[in-house]
C-alpha cells in the first residue's frame, strides 16, 4: 500500500502535468519543474533520513515517513501558485526514498538469500500496480474534479498505509552495530556509487518519455485527453511485467539481467518517436518502455550485495538515484522540446541516457572484477 501511494503520486503528477500547467498559467516544460522538485526531495531526503534514523526501528520509521508523505501531498492539493506547488512537491518527495529502501530491506530479510530479487520486486509491485490502477484513477479524478483531487487521493492512501504498517509490519529493534557513521560508509564504496550513478542516468529515459506522454498523445498523436488514463494504464502493465520478470531473473543472473534491461530500455526508447503517430502504436510503445521499469529491483538487489554494513543508506540512496533520473530525464527532454524538436524528442534523449547508464554499469563490473583479481595477489 505504501508503494502504491508513492507510485500514484509520482506518476499521476506527470500525467496531470498539462492540467495543472493550464490552471496555474505556466508552460508545460515549466510545469515539469514540479516533477523535478519532487525528485529533488527524494534525492535530499533519502540519504539524510537514512543516516539520521539509523537507530530508529524500521516499523516506527515507516509510519513516520508515511505521515510526512501524507502531509506533503495534502499541502500539494492546496497549492495556489507555481512556487507553492514546487515547495509542497519537494516536501512530498522527502520520505519517498527512505520508505522504499527500508521496505525493501524488510522484505529481503524475510526470505532466503536466493529469493531477494523476487522479494524486492514484490515490494515494488505496489508502485507498478499504481501505474495500472492508481494513476489512471487519479488522472480521471483530476480531469473530473480538478487536478488537486489527485493529490487528495494520495494523502488518504498514505494515512491508510500508516494504519496498515502499524498493524502488520514486523516489530524489531535496530541492529546494535548500526550507526549514522557506519551508514555513511556506503558513500566511500565505489561499487555503491557507480551502481547508483548507473541508475541515476540510465533510468532517466523512462521518465523523459513518461513525463511528456500526455502531451505527446494530445499534440502529436492528435487524440483526445480522455485517452491519457489508458496510456498510463498500458505503461503500468508494462512496468508490472518488467518488474516481475526482471526480479525473478535477477535471482538467477543479476548482472546479465541488469545489462539486458539497460539494452531493452535503449531500444524501446529509440522506437518511441517512430511509434507516436497512431494511438495503437503509441500504446504498444508505452508498454515496451514500461517494461524497462524492471531495472529498479535489479539494481536494488545489487546494492544489497555491494553495500556491506551500510544497507539502509544504500537502499534509500537507490531511490535518490532513480529520482535524479526523474529530474534529469524530464529536464533534458524539456530542453529539447523548448528548442523546437517536438515532444517525440524525449525518446531520443531517453535512449542516450539508457546507453550512458549501461556504460557506467559496465565500468562498475569491470572495476569489481579487476579488484577481485588483484585481492589474492595483495594477500599473497
């Protein structure tokens, strides 16, 4: 439910972009800054909260994070200006990364080590189901009752999540050896940093396309805005399929799965401009692009392998990295659109980001293997 509420606000905000842009009297590229403000909140909040709350029990922390999330989204619904919307979206983003990171660690701790990928993918399932159900419903409500209704729905979902976590989440105390200082050790680990960087860049393509999908549908495909919820739903089905398949594959061959998803993303994003002219081909393109969302649980699982004792910070920072992508992709795509290349330019920008992310990930693997070969010699 927590992932569902987070996924609903993250992606519904993108699909509602044309409507709050019109209501607040700003351009659509400028409205995209609200998406970036949320992403910036995630980037800032995830590591800070993970470090400061190192001694807080995971159950208590999850409840507190959802309380802040409910507050931020409730305030977003009251925004009367572009500036206030930016501030409230930033607040909404603060608990996002820490919540997902801690929830993933809880899920992984409850299964055998060879099933962590599937456990993490099931945690992410709330987010992907949100793109199928929550986002279309929030978008439909936003068109019917006004875009503010979408944020009200999310605030209510967050309150429900607080109650469910309080009742069902496993109780436990934080590990005695964990401290803010030990968590900060994650940022001294080059494998953690490179894995985070690969996600921060490589996942930007998905957000570049999705942020302007509604605008592409209306301005390029020349279809009614009534089809926006359908586009969001098809994208969500793709994310759900990719999430489940990649999570299972990661338990068998983690590194190969990551490489395959990066390549899939690059190919499908490069096809997006060619498939945006007709509704049926646009829907197929959005499904294929959505499948690359399977990168999330794959990189989350790899971070568990390379983070050592700094599990909470690495897990939370993973979502900071993905929201750097959430800010980077729409920003670069917005520059291309503003320069006159059209909304379909988001696909070309996205493909370049995916390939760059793959390059960073391959560099991480090469350095890791080089280090592994050098270690026995050093001992000898």
